[in-house]
């Protein structure tokens, strides 16, 4: 069984689970971001992060590799290329904002170097299951970690049951490496190896994932299931994202990961006011 969810210290900030929904802003340091918001200029990335903090972000998540579905077919971005993209941004953003910085990577070397540069959280879209060195690296860094479910090929017999089983495997890897339960956050992986209907079902059944006993992060922002539902391109998915965020909050999400920071902070606060006592 997981430890009772109480709070988590990330840098100088305490995250008190259940008190409200926290909002994570996305800074994509990549030329091929699916969402069309990628930045390759250091000054622009820092300015984007500072604006997100001003607009109410609780965390800033920095990533250097696109998560477009077609990118999973190959070996992925080389470590040196990812380091060149993210390290200057992590260092500058960590110095420029007061909220914690997260590194979005599944590579142990990138995680280690990014934490040394100022990141206080590791966000692994493969849930420690791709890089064999990731679990021990995160344990040694003594920082919290987001374990996301990811199945590029899809094909579920029992959607929520299969996601829970995989997340339990990730938790087992974390525990065996010495990562304490109190430093684990789970993410069901909206948009990663799921159909439109399956993504909608995850949001609808989000409360069931609380059976695992860990804080939940959900990232529906601008994803293709919104575009397919509303027949809209990626730059017109604000309202669809807002609906997904609001219902995720109502379903018990502890963190929402979003692009349109100012609008989604307002959505989360309003949803909290309705759904939380």
C-alpha cells in the first residue's frame, strides 16, 4: 500500500495534496512540439517561464524532446542533443523564477544534469521503464518523480486495470531503488497510446486511480483527443482543454499540466471552488 498522501516539498515549496489543484506550465524547448508552442531561443524560453509564474503557475516543466507519436518509432533524441537544448534553459529558468522547475525526460543522464542545473522534480513519461539507470539515478538525486503510464502500441483488455498494473510496476521500480512513496506522483498518460475514447474514459474514471494512493498529475492540454472530439486544430483547443481540466479537477487531479497557463489557472481555481470543500 502507498503512504498516506499528505504533502511534498519541492525546493522551497510545499505541495499539500487535497488542499487545491496545482498547475504545471509547459516550456517545450523543441522545434517540433505537437502543440505548436516549441521555443528554441533561450531568452524566449526564460520569458515564457517568467510569464507563466506571473500568471499563477505552481511549477514549470521543461522538456527538450517532442512526444509526437511518430517519435516513439525511432531511438529518440540523442542525450547530448537533449542536454544542449534543456540545460541552459533549466539553469536560467531556475534562477529567474521562484516556483520549482521540473525536467521532462526519461534519460538518467539528462535527469542528473538537469537537477544539478536547478531542477527539483523529474517527470518521466516512461515511468522509469525505458532507461534502466533512471530509478537509481532519481533515488540518488533525492528529488520527487512523476511516473507516467505509456503504451505506444495501445491495445487494452481493461483500460483502467491495465494502466493501474503498469503504474504499479513503475512504483515497484521506484521503491526497489530507494525512492520513498512520499516522493512519487502518478500520471495515467493521456494521449500516450490511447484512442480518443480511451482518453475520455480515463478522465471520466480518474477517481478510480486514487486507489493507488498517490497524487495524480494529468496532462490533457491541446491533445489530439480534444481535436478529434471537436474537429479542431491544435491552436483552437482552448475550450476543450478547459473542459478536460475542469472535469479532471472534479475527478481528483492534484496537478494539471497545461500550455495556456493564465486561462487554465482560472479554470482550476473555479473547479476547485465548486468541487473541493
